[in-house]
């Protein structure tokens, strides 16, 4: 009788156990070797090792990482390329999205105008801002080549459309934290295991990351045009170390994620299910980080902006206020604030903007030019009708348009950019 009972319990346990083992979903990872085929990426010729091309280093490192991961039965590895060929950026992200991957890791090499630059860095998808038009994105993504097909796919992406913004914000809050976790692990390994110099983990708006519906990182493994680092990148030893560091970071990342979700892969202990984390609810207001107020106008890339992108300056009472990032997620707001403080804006703070709020007094206009008097043949006056001109202490200020919400002002600004009128400033006028 007891024996019978024991048998029943045993077989019940076995069924449970086998269910558990077979229901274990593999962790799907997409490994993306940057560039390929006609797109060599960064390259440089050296007298001793000949031509060193980014596309060869990235492929070699990715294949090494993949070989290590494939030995682990918990992982399913998908490659965007295994040969010297060029899948478009859309091919790469489509593949990742279609295969419902859990993680996307893109491997690249850096190059810089200064040949003294060296070290590693990892990028995660950064906070979006109003000026994500294709030209700006292309300039910022100078390591990433856009082909005709990509232009069609990504060209239609409009950061000012509500759908894109909502999708983007959701994606950010869900995946940013995980991406930052992996980025940190990768850079830690480069420093601690390989004794290399890490330039850090950064948020940036990169095409190959933006369209991914999963945590994603882009790893810059070193500088092709740095005399010493290039030889490390070209060497078997260097590539082995880089691959090992990336591999170990992925393993540790999965452990951390498993711990969080309560499903450790290899031990069969019954765990109390952790209470489900409440899904983060979007805030009513958008939040931007106020970096500083200054009487001086700084354009994109000015050292005064300390390397931060996605900055929206708004002129008010003769002062330029510089705002960084925009989000309606509390977690992303906190991350943006930290990014601003880390960059050196110690007094930065978050400011709420009610979406589509109409000004009760005054209006918004676009400052299109400040300086000496423009003559009638100038590009701006030829392109725009109804430009207003004001003179203050010998300086001419040209403004265009009159609207009552910040969103409408951003729209005008974008349409001006499309016409080739750049570095304009949104101005709040009280009268
Ligand atoms: Zn690259």
C-alpha cells in the first residue's frame, strides 16, 4: 500500500520533472557582426599586418563568441552573418524580431579622427528627442552604413508621430535597464579580465538598436586606427580575449535575468514564485532634464554640451535653456538625470511638460538667425516668407512662425530643418 503510494508520487514527480526540463525555453541570442561584404567599416593599412578591416575583426570575434555559446544547451545562437556578406540593417533587426530573440549583441570596431583615441565602449538605445530626422541620425551613426533598403525602412520613421513615440518609450523603459546591465558586464570584463581601458557605457540613438524589440547592445571593441590597439584587434590573442569577455558577460547576464524571473536554469529546486513586478505606468507629463540656462547659444556638438545629444534649447527672456532627453516614464527620467549629472551638469533637474499644453499668454516662435543684418538674397530670406526681424543692441534677430504649443513649435523646427535651415531655436515670447 505504501509502496503503491510511493510509486504514484514518484511517477508524479517524474512527470513534473520532465515537464520542467522540456518546457525550458532556450535563451535566444542574435550575434551581429558589424558591416561585411562591400561595407568594410573602419579600416587602416599597416606596414606589418597589412589592411585591417573592421568587418573581418567583427566576424572573427562573433564566431568565437558563438562557438562558446553553442556548447551551452541553454542557448540558441542566431547569426546575422557567418560570412563576408552585407545583410542590411533592416535584415538584421527583422531577423532578431522574427526569431523573438531575448538578446541582441552587435560587435563593431571604432575609429576616430584623432589616432590617439583608444579603448572600448558599449552603446545602448538612448533617449529619443525631437531631432531624429534621417540626416541627424546618419551623422550620429557614422559607423553604420545605410543602404537603399534601410533608407526606405528607417526614413519612414517619424519621431514626432505619437505612435512612434509611444512605441519608443515603452521599448525604452522595458529594455533599457537590461541593456545597461549587459553593457556594464561587458565593459567590466574588458577592464578587469583584459586590463583594457573602458570609455564606458553610453546611450545613443542607433538604427541597428532602435528597431529591436529586445534588450540590445552595440560593443565597440577598440580603435582600428590606434597604432597599438589595432594590433590587439588583429591578433588571435586579442580576439580570443574580447570574445571570452563578451561570452562571460552574456552568461552572467542570463544568470541575473533568471534570478530576477525566478527560473534558474540548472537547479531543480522548487522556488516560491516572486511577486510580479508591477508594470510601470506612464506619467501624465513628459519630463526633460534642464541642464543649464545661458545667454549663449550653443549648437549641437559644442563642448559646452559635454557630449550629450538630444538636446532641445528653448529661448526664454533672453536666456537659452538647454533640455536633455524626453520621456514620460519615471525610470527613464531618473536614468536621463543620472546621465546628465555624470556628464558634469551637477545642478541638472527634471522639468515636467504637459503634452500639448497651450500657452495662456504669449506664443512660441522659431529663432532662425542671429547676427548681422541679412540681405535679401540670403538663403533664409529666399526660402521663408514672413520672417520677422528685430534689432537689439546692434544685433539682428530673425524669427519665423507663431504657435501656442511646444509640439507645434517642434513641428515647425523640423520642417525648417527639412528645408535646410538648421540650428534654429524655439523661443517662448511673452507678449
Ligand atoms: Zn562599425
